[in-house]
C-alpha cells in the first residue's frame, strides 16, 4: 500500500478543470469555480512545520494527509490535488550564488546574508552561470522533487520551487533599500544583475522539468505554476512582492522585460503579490505581456473591502483572472473558525459582479463543512 497515495475523484477533478478553464477563457458557466480549503484538524493551514525543510518523507506525509483530509471532508468543490514546495524557502536560487539560508523552527528557511554589499565592487565577482545540479540548495531540492513525483506515482501536481521574481531574488543578494538606490545610481549594473538572476530562474525551472522526465513523467503533466491554471497550455507563476513596492516607472524600466521573458519561455502567467495591489500595481500587471491572472488575497496591506474587489475587477475585466476570496478584511487572513460572520456578508450580487464576463475563481479558507456548503450554494448561477 502506498502511504503517499492521494485519494480523489478523477472525474470530479476533470469537471473542476473544465470550469477553471472556462474562467481563463472569460466565459460564465453553471457556477463560479469554487474552492473551499478546509483545515486539517492537526496541521491546520499547512505552510511550514518544524522539520519539513530537512525531512522530505515527513514533508510528503504531511502534504498527503492534508490533501486526503480535504478530499474526504469537502470533495464537492473545484480543488485540484497540488503539492507546493514552500518548505524550502524563497532563497533557494540565491544559494547558488553563495547566499546562506537558515533553517528555523516556525517558518520556512530565510536568507541570512547578502553577498553583494557594493554593487560596483561585488557584481563582477558574482557567478554569471549557475549549475542547478551542483550549486547551493538546488541538488537537494531536485532530489526531493524526484522523490515526491515517484512516491505519488505522478498523480499529484507539484508546484515549482518558490523562485520569486528576478527583482525579489536580487533583494536576497543585495539589501533591498540599497538595491533601489542602485536603480538610480547604477542602472546598468542593476540591469545586469537582473539578467543574471533571470537566467538562473530559467536554469532552475529547466532542471525541475528534466528531473520529472528522468522520473518517467511528462513535466507538463506534473509541474504547475499557478495551481489554478489547468488547460493544455504551459503556465507559470511569479511571486513578485516588489511590483507593489517600486514605482511603475522603475518596474517598466528594470523588471517588466524579465518577467515577460519568463512568461514567454514557460507559459502565460500568474502574479502573486503580498500587496498592496490596488491602483498602479494592477496597471503594471495589466501591462505585462503574458500575465493571465492575479492573486487578490492582499489588496491594501492585509485588508480589503467589497469596493476594493469591485474596483480591481473593473480594471482587469477580460484581461486578468482574479483568484481569491470575497470576505472583507481589516487585517490579514483570519484564523480558521473566525470566518462564519464574514461569510454571511457575501451575497450572490457580489459574486455576479465579480464574475462579469467570467474571469473569477473563488477561493475561501475555513474549517467548517457547513460554512463550505453555504458558500457552495452561493456559487451556483441562478
């Protein structure tokens, strides 16, 4: 018996894919694609647990248990069986350039040093070409990926390693404030640094794809960028918090081309930012060729209002698929069990407006099956 087997209905998942694909085609269907992530009673909302970075068997067992609980407790939604690899941290690619990651108890590993102190002096010494099979944490990450796909027999999607954006990774090689100053003082050097990092992202993605091939599977059938892209075309994700930090002119000059290069090479893409998202960051995403969807969890700090959601919808209609929840929040994502009152404020009118011309995938986090059933009814088109 395979202890890592995830039990789910392939017919139900096929139906979910059809509904999700319709959203990416900006078509309205029988109901809004609806995903209700129900918390595991022991692990809660798994982002990181002690030991996951060091123990791939423990990691896979936790991921397996969480998915099996989800599909048993609340199968009647458009949840897709996907594992992420967040437990290895955001600084995996910087380790190939000599950055150090520290494993800590309660969160994913974090980058503890910056290898570029002075961009004029240190950039010439930076490695220009990385080898994912030899450098930094990548060999271990590839070993884990091979274990994951073989142990699950290719029946679970696996999200790419958390590669962040080129600018986000640059901030892990050079302190963020100094990096922004350098955009004004040494623009050519910053552009060179971002090109080197983009090349490293490309090599890292290719290595993950090759690892899947060597395990006997088609990487297009296993690896996913955004977990909610499931048509026959390739897709990619960029975790880009800095699109919300630097001004749009700097994004246009330094970052946009590199993000577009990644989307062109690996498939139409998805932007995640921890916000804020409103106004100019949305415009920057709309103007990035190849972007197909945005994460709407964070809009202004950790909060959002009903009007914020509708304002973004107006900007991205027929341009970007909006992926996320409908609750109004004054602070970060509430803890499990605190959402019942917020869910009662959601009405079908809001859902219809968010799904105008399609382009909306509704995702909520919760712990109660009853709450999930209540929301599921709202998702059905009258």
